[in-house]
């Protein structure tokens, strides 16, 4: 408790010191003619962090009558900050939230001649105090820069400072198509955004054109007449293309089927086993948040049959036996992210037996058919999936200018 209080106190001191240094400047700026052009802000970091800081920064700036446009990018380069942005905004801002214990702020005047660079220590991460400190520094700096007050440093001084900064954290691999779709970049002359490479940023590492997910779920399907259902936990994995719509997908699942019993007039049988399926098809994604699709494929059913009770003493129970049968499957599915790296899906499927299967009783040299599984077995499954966080902006509000 004492350590957290000390950290919180340190953040208060840092925020107070910075805002006090800019306080007189901001006071002067408040009385100076106000630039009516908007402020362009580009965020880099995880979506929850970006949303939290974006909320308080917008609140503070809009309270001062500043129009705010925001966007999001994967990385912030020195060449991007120092390049010419056309002067369509009163102030250009980059807020780098990729580090756990530090936020980096870069603010440039409309003409790019004055640059403010701040490193905000976050002893307890992006808690309320850390977010407030970032918001206050941004607010004071914007009021000063937008009013033409000579704060910060020159372009040459900023270049020397940024060239001596410690290396950035590893950048997430983002494809050119995803980057173009996300519109993540520095503010452009039109007041929107442009790709980082066009703004002078260095090239980004290319990523493989596939995505993946692994999941755990539970499924059930009709098995035998008399409302006998086969069911059990399942594991799944899927790979698919990352671009275009529809996207090709390949999915493999394995399921353990828990024991179920079925009785006839002569004998009671218990069934358990496993199934394996490989399916291919197409998926349609809605942004990077939800998807639906159709798959088809085939696989194997491994069924263990255990005779347990006989109605007549003359019936001798055979030993347990294992059967392997082929089956085809058709599936329709839909899923949605419930967290950046976690999704839930529901699937409706139909298994079609490729061999005619029946279980018989042999009594006094005569064969009596007893149990015949359904040749077409409809079913449902529910699964939780782990998948990579979306590399493109998930919220439209972050990919286009906001007013």
C-alpha cells in the first residue's frame, strides 16, 4: 500500500511539475487568438489503453473548445513526427502507449517548427492518475502551440533528441492490405490519415497472409432412435487467409464422446469413442470482430461398443468391440470476438455416415437387428477460441476523423 501511494504521489508530482511549467504559457495562450483548425491525434498501443487515454484527452480538449480528430497506428517513427504534414491542423499529436511503464508524447505546431516531447513515467501503468497526467500535459501543450507560443524545441533539437531515444518496442507485423484498410498513419493534409510509409516512416515487416485460432468447446448430435444423443468436449484449430471476402478457411476438430447407453428388448449397449473431422470452406468477416461461414469435409468415427446386460440368460454377451467408420460433415457457423484475443462461436452441422452401420444380436443361429444409428445426424457445438488480436483498427471511430 505504501509503495503504490509513493508511486501515485510521484505521478502527481510529475504531472504538477509539467503542468505548472506550462501553466503560465497556457494562461497566456488562453487570452491569445485561438486557431480554429482541428487538432489531429494519432495513438499507438493496445486498444483498451488507447480508448481510455483517448477519452480523457478528448474531454479535456473539447472543454477548451478544441475540435479533435483521432486515428490509430501500429508504430510512431521519428521521421513521421518530423515530416511536413501540410498545416491542415492547428497541432499534430502522437501518443505512444506501447510501453507498460512509460507514455511518450510528441506534439508539433502547424508549421512543424516547434515540437514538444514528453516522457510520462507510469509507475502503476495506465491507471487513473497516469491517464490524467497524460491528459493535462496534452491540454497545456495544445493551448500553447495552437496560440503560437514558443514552447518546446526546434525541429533540429527534436531530431537530435529523438535520434538518441532508446529503441521502440517490437512492432506488430501488419500486412500492407490491413494497414491500408485501417488508415493508420500520421495526419495528412486533408485532415485524415495516410499510410506510415507515405509519411516518411520506415517500412514495416511483412506478415504471413494467414491467420489462425485454437479452441475448446462442447458438441452434441443425434445418434440413435429413442433420443439417444452422442456428446462430449472437443478441441479445434483453424487457419485461414487474412485478406479478401470471402476468406478461405481450413478447420480440424477432435471430439471425445462420453459413454451413452441404449437398450433393446434383448440387450443393453454402451457406446463411447471419438471423432475426427477435417473441413474446408469460406468465412465472411465483419470488420475483424465477427464472422460467419460454411465448411464441408470428412473424417472418422471411432466407436467402442460394450454389451452390458442381457434380457435372457441364454444370451451370451460378446466382448467389447471397436469400430471405425467414415463420415462426411457439412457445417454452418458464426462467431464473434468477446475480447481482443478471445472469441465465441456456434456451429450447426450434419454428419453423414459413409457406411451403413447397425448393431445385431445373434441368438440360436438367428441374427436380430437391434440398433441402427441415424444415417444423417444433425448436431450443434459451442466453442471458445483464442486468436490473434486484430491488427487493423477495430472501431470505426478510431479509423476516421471525429468531430
